C-alpha cells in the first residue's frame, strides 16, 4: 500500500488511516500489534489500585452512564466508549511499563489501544478490524511525534499531544470514516493537543490525565467528524498548526516518510524496567558492568551515566523523589535499585525507592551529556556508563540496544510472563484469568466480534 503525500501531508495521513484494512497490513506487523495489545493490557491491569487512576475512574463513574457497551478494565464496569477509554487510558501509563517508539519518543499503546478497544466493543467490530485500527493509530501518532521533533519534547509530553491525533485515527478507522471525515477528525483532535512536563517537578498526577484526555479527545473528534463536524485541514503543518506553535524543528517530511511501506508500529519497543524509558539504556549498561565484573553495590563508588539531552531535560527535574511514580524519573534511584536488587521492577520501586541503600547510591550517580549518545538519539537509545569502583578502577559499560528494543525484543513467552505478573500485581485479575486473556489476544485476528474481555 502506498500513498501519494503530494503537498498536503495531513490529507495523505487521513487517506491512509481511513482506507487501511487488515488485509493490507503485512502479517508480521499484525502479529506485532497483537504483542503490543497484550503488553498494554498488562499495564492497564497493573494500575487497578493506583490512587490517581481510581480518582479518574470515580469521575467517570459519577459523570458517565452506569452501563454501556464498553468495558472499564480495572473495575469490570461497563460504560460508554468515551468514559471507558478515559479510564483505561489513564491506567495504561501509570506503572511505566507500556511501550515506546524511540524515534518519536511517544508511548502509542496508552492513547491508541484504550479508545480502540472501547469503540470496537461498542460497534461490534471484528478482531481484525480492531487490529487494523490499532495499526492506523500507531502509524499516525508516531509520525506526528517524529514531525514535532526534539524541541517539542523538551516542554511537551508527546504522548499527550500527538496522542489526540493517534486516538482519532484509531477510532475513525472503526467508525469507517471517509478520508474527508478523517481529516476533519484530525483537525479537531489536533486543536485539543495538550500536556507539558512541569508536573514532574511537583510529583503531580498529570501524566494519567494526559493519556485520559488524549484518548477521550481523539475519540470525541472522530465521532464528531462522523456527524459532520469540521476541523482544520492542515492542523499539523499549517501556518498556525501544531508544528508552528509547539516546535522549532518541525519537519513535515517526517509525516509521510515511507507511508504505506515503512510500518512504524514494528519499530516500537517494549519496556523491561518499570521506569521512564530514558533510564533504561544506563540501567542495562550498569547491569552489564556489574555482571561482567561481579560487582556488588558496596563495590561501586560512583556512576556516570552518559546520556542524550532528552534524558537530562526529563530526568534532571527530579532530585529527591517524593513518590514512587516520581522515583521512576530519577536516574539515581533507578540505578540504585539495579545496584541493590539487580532489577528495577514494580516490587522493587514499591518497597525500596527511598531505602537507605538506594538513597545513598542515588547520591553517587551523575548524568553527563554525551555527544555520541545525543547524536544517535532519538533513532537509537545507546546506553553508556562509567563506573568507578571502591578500589579505584574505572569500568565502562555500553549497550547499543536496550532490552525490549526491536533488535533486542521480548519473545511472546516473555510478553505473556510480563502481562501475567502485572495483572496479578494490580490485583485486577487472577493468574488463570490472565492466561485466558493471553489466549484471547493471540486469537484476535480470527475473532468475529469484539466482546467483553473480563467476565
């Protein structure tokens, strides 16, 4: 499938999203989409007890209907598509285990799969139609994130901003919008794009609101477009569009680069550690050094993480974390958990993010801008650390592809294990229920009608 981008990238994207069918998507991409759906499901279920997520769920329960066609996964309630998408999207991003696309620095699943599932259940779509909608959402959101560039990410949370368009594309696909309607949906979604990083300084709950808003705003935009509501025709690349207002390095050519032949969904990475993705390369590199040289936490005097500027922009805001969630954006805390426990998982964060040994190690960690790492970013997230030992040695670690990247990906067995652990962690599903969900996701392509997932 190829699309003529001509001189109107927004329209080319709208045509692609509106006309995409499962039969046009290569089989490996569809299988990858299934992997990402299951990975997303684990992240949602893991957040069932999270205070900010429960707050949004109470809001949806108060404002939305008491029943409906769409499933609120964390409480097993039913509601309307918009409120189900709102809650499921909020839950998607809380435990920091959801997927990420490196080049766009965008977390697609949180803002694509939540509204796609809600609407697929509402309209009775097939599993194949649902998967095609997921692919459409990923392709649009990732391309918008790449278009907005590095300058955008310094202030704006790309998942929140590009996420509105991604959600509109996924829902528009399920509603069978025409290309003209899809373009209007993009216009309405883009004008609602919002979400800035300032919340990290205060350990605020805004990240969950970012995903909830993006999913709900994109869904609303698609439904409005179906009803004839119009939106800006060049909301992305126009003179007063997102690129002009939210970026200083926007490049419209990124919107349609290889559209129909380059499947950006297949470039998406899974998260291995339960923390901000910017910490993962250094975490893997530190773990490499400790394993190769058989080091214990007491053997390490100092660690320098050689990072890209984006890591400094995001992680540099957090000094001493006040909450578990904020700790996931602290390079020192993440590396401290790696040094003490050999992993930085949900249980380690919950129990020890402020433990004396971890806090002491945090003070021995520094980030330094590295020209090679920064030059490769965001296409590649290289991990480099310099470790000074207690006996004066300086050891170097390097990881070119962190665990979970496409070249170092998780197997289906590993994805199943991760999903099941997350579901049990959130006390939202039993291990047996989680295993049934795994089988349900693997059969999506043959599912005639999307129904409730948790009976």
